C-alpha cells in the first residue's frame, strides 16, 4: 500500500511541476514594468537595432552599471523574434527553467529523485521566482547560472572532472558577466563550505581550482574587452559626473566592493542587517516557514556529525545572505539567486520527516500559510477592484480552485497532500497577479501607455521627445518612432518641429506660458507602480495618488 501511495505521489509531482512551469509563463505578455525592467529592455533594444554589442547606452548616453550578458541574450531574442514584451521576458523564464533542471539534478545527486522533484516544485512556486518571471531583471539569469555552475563544480570533485570544470567555469563567468564578481560568492561558498567543513584538505588545495579561476577569467574576456573599448580608451567620456572613469576598474571594484563598502560612485545611505531574514518570509512564500524549520532541524541533526551530510546548500546560501546583509545595498530580488539551495534544504526535510507530531505540525503550518495567502488576495481584490478579468482568466482561476478540490478528495498520502493543496493556492494567487492585478496595474504606468497611444495615433511618424528622464524607460522601449531626450542645455539636439513631447503637466503648462505652440493630445494617469502604497491600492482613494503626464504636439 505504501508503494502505491509513493507512486501516486510521484505522478502528482510530475503533474504539478508541469502546471508550475506553465504558471511561470502567465506573465509573459504583461507590459514590462519600469524603471528597472524597462531600462534593461531599452538597453537590449538599442543593441539589437544598432548591432552594437559593445556599448551599453541609456537615453542616448553611455551607461556603466551592470555587465553585458543578459543584454546580449535579450538582444539576440529581439533580433530573432522582434522587439516586443514577450521576447524580452522569454530569456529570463528559460533561465528559471534552467535553474529548475539543475536544482533537480543537484538534489537527485545529493539525496534522491523524490527530493529532486519536490525541490523543483517548491522552486517554481516560490513567490519571488514567480515575480521574477513576470518582472524580469538580472536575477532569473543569475539563478540559473549559479546553480548550474555549482552542480558542475560538484561533479568536478569526482574522477571525470575536466569537462565539468570547464562547463562550471563557463556558467560562473556568465554569472559574473550578469551581476559582477560577487556572483561567485554563492558558487564559491557552496563548494568551499562543503570541503572546509569536512576538512577535505586534499581537494581544498587541489590545482584544479587555479585552473577554474583561469578559465573563468578567460571566459570573462568578452566583458572586459567591451568595458575597455567603451570607457578605458575614451577617458574624455563623462560618467558619474566625471571623466577618466575606467570601466574595468568599475567592474572589478566599484560596482561590487564599492557598493559593499559604500565607497563607490553609486551609494546608498541605509541598510538593515535583518532585511533578508524578514524578506524571506514573503519572498519564499508559501514555503518560508518550512524553510526556517528545515534549517533549524538541519543544524540540530547534523551540527555534531558534519561528515554525514552535505553542506553545499547551507554554505552557499548562508555566505550569500551574510554578505548581502552586511551591505547597504539590499533589495528583495537579490535573495532569489539562492532559492535553489533553499528548495533543496526544504525538500530533503519534508521527504524525511518521521515523527507524527512533526508531520501534523507541518500540515497545520502550511494550511495556515495558504489560508493567509488566500485571505490577502481577497482583501487585495476588494480594495483594488481590477476590472479586466476576462472569461479566460476566470476559467483559469476556477481551474485552480477545482484542482484544490480534486487534490483534497484524491487518495494521496495525507502528509504530502497538504503540499499539493498549498501549491494550488500558489497557482491561484499568482494567476490572479499575472492575469488580473499586474495587467491592471500597468495601466498606471504612464510612459508605456503613452508609447502605445503614440504607436496607434502617430500616423505621420513624427519624432518623440521625452522629458521624464531616469524613469520613463518604457517609452524608450515601446515607442516605434525616433526618440529624443530633453536635457537642459542640449535643446539644439532636439528634432525640428513638429514633434511629439511626452512630459508632465507642469512642463506643458510652462511651455504654454512661454508662448510655445502646444496642442494637447492625450493625458495619462501616472504612478510609480513598483512602490505601491495602501492609498493607491484602495480604488476609493487612488485618484488622490496619481500624477498626470501628457503627449502634446509641439508645432
């Protein structure tokens, strides 16, 4: 009987993993959210349109902040499928699926096939993974590259090590070319932690790590070349308000250590050492309490006998958390890159619980978490009141409810059943987000709405001038007409009249007072949708929080 239940559980696992994969595609067509997502999309668009894979440009100026790899990948997708929303998001989703594949392979090697399958399901239903596949930035790329590199470095510990070392180094170099050399922290932390804790000194001092370092450096050469070509050979360029900026120095020091020590050109004034501890509570939903329980039990069971377990996942995630927590640069999506480690920790725990009281406690805990998530969605819907739920969306949401009922009635192992039930809740919650909440939310992103309106009504192909610099990247990405940027002292670079101007109402009023011939064409309700607050979410008070931007004809 137990064998039958295990086989049934495995079949349900495959089914739910399939649903989870599809769930990660449901935000594919939602308008790219700015400023970060739209910024990255506009950079990749510029690369694709000009076939310039060396220079990163933002609003017509040289841009030095992030490395090139995700922009290269996205630009290739743009050149293949056209410049559009889904072509921007698809690479990020595929890299999350790459993370799922390697999470499975790694967990299977460390524990068992069953642990691997559960780890994949937990990963693909973790809240911030689903946010990352809707609001694609650099983290989806990093998540896939890091766990892939760790897996191959793990395989390089064996006898047939050479090609695994090469492949691991390729993935590690791509991770560095995505976010900088701090991307090596979870990779090096996972491998070094395992070897040091188990006192495997022969492997710690093995020559293959020098070879790996050399290989990573070699595979990073495209990034170093582009930085040298764009910045180091052009000391006359003004970057961060000064000349003589070295792109290579920024890459190796200022972008990473400069931020960590808050001494670089990009600074942040505050930081909370406990930030990621409470961020995990919502970012890793619905599995966050399970994670804290699993970590506690891991140390309780293995602290005094470290040689009997693996330390890759704990070491890689904990070292990364420590470094991020000490830094003043703390954003919620940073933590996503170690979610594969988290899910393996959780999966091995839930597959090995034996005590009935522990099983009962976990079951109650997960049902409470799932209930809270559903309650919050009901509250959000009541106040936000999206008016865009289609019949198709309603059917999908009803399907998630029906799946919950089916799972509850089927003869599945009573312990594992609760995890499938909570997964259906995660399905419902994120279907609601991707099919109702986010599509309505982006209607308040004035720059993308303005771009769509211009594309539909600018029949003469007039050039577009953008005044809201630094935040209106969606206009740059989505608009089809030639675009110019309004900067003080650079008025001579603007196109000849007539042209369309996208600006806030205050600037338009100022132009009218100056006697400039302005024809108001369309206004847009605008809000910083990545920083929503209660007053905005409440439909009754939303109008009070909105600013107004306009498209006008300068004639």
